[in-house]
């Protein structure tokens, strides 16, 4: 957790080193900044990371194609890997500039369009959901630090960021699906129910899922189930059968087999390793 208070600048952020769920989502850092009268270039190695900035309120200026461009609220400033970039507070507005920023690993499952070789702006990017989830995750890190809650918040943040940077919107459809699945992992999900949820054919779902996650639809469901199960094994007192039921396995033997395929350990051995 980082907090910076300077003349004209307030900055709070969460690092992947602070919370494992961020690292698992391939997010290096997410932060919230308020600028008043400061002009600077943030020191970060853009050769390794994609940067996403979303204006929450006020107005700043960002460097795009060799010139300064206005960045009003609900606008995103996207910086591809290796791109030079700058931002500065727009003193002419006399308003606080409020900005969310996210630093992404190359492995982040949503990607910017390959044609983009320089920093660029996207209009009409809703910032409120991303701000709320950042604030909730920041509070959780400072207080209870519940792994299950942080895992779900990190997943939502990843989906919201993907929704912003993917201008083709095919990831947006599937990120909504995975949020629905995450909320009801005990449901008897299969290809038919997933297709019904998205109102699309099995082949289209398979292609989109492979492009977004590198997995088949049911493999992604299994991944979400096992990730939640691992959180419960670490932080809850529920027994293996109860946890299996919560993630869609009524038969504890089948749950143990699936968990061991994913993590290389049985649920009981995994729990012992985490203590």
C-alpha cells in the first residue's frame, strides 16, 4: 500500500505485492490520484507495462501524438507498452483533477488493439464502478484483509479495466458472464446454461472464451471454482465437503480430484500447506 501527500498532489495505491489477487489478475498497481497544481511525468518503466488512466472528475492534460490534449471526466488515457507518456494538471480549470490509474502486466488477459502504437484517448468511459471497487479493495487491504473478498474485487477490477481498453467489446460480453458465474459458483453450469446466459451459440462462446482466457468455457468455470475454493481453504473453517458444495461439487471425491488436478494437492493437503 502506498500513500503520497505532496503540495498539490494526493495519491493512494495498492500494489500486487500487497494483495495476491491483484497479482493473479496481472495487475501491478491500481491507484487514485487528486492533483491541484502539479505538472509532472510519473516515473514508471513503460517498456514493461501498459498504463490505463481514467479521469473521474475535473480536467487534466495528457500527451498524445506529440501534443497536449484535454482529458475531461470519463475519458481514458491508454498507454501501450514502450510508449512515451506524460500528464499534467490543467491549472486553467481551477478544479481538482481526480484520476484512477492501473498498471498492467503483459499477461493481462485483456489486450489493447494491436494497431495502437502510441498513447491515445478513449471517450465515454464510465469511471464510477472502477472507483467504487478500488475504494472497497483499498479499505479491505487496510482492515480485515479477507482473501475471498479481495479476490472477487480484483476480478471485478480486471473486468472493468478490460471493458475500457477493449474497444471491440467482445471481452465485455464475457466479463459480464464470468461475474455472473462468480456470484453463483454452486450452480450447475454447463455449455447450455452459459450460452443461455449470453444468448449466443456454443461455437461463438468457445471462440470468444479462447480468445479472452486461453481456455474453454468449462475450463474457465473450473478455474473460477478452484480459485474460490482455495480462498475458502485458506481463510474459512468450512470442511472440504462444504467447500466443494459451495463451488458446485456435491460429491466431495469429485471435488478433491478436480482440486488436485488444478493445484497438484488435495484440498486437505493444500489447507495444511497454507498454515
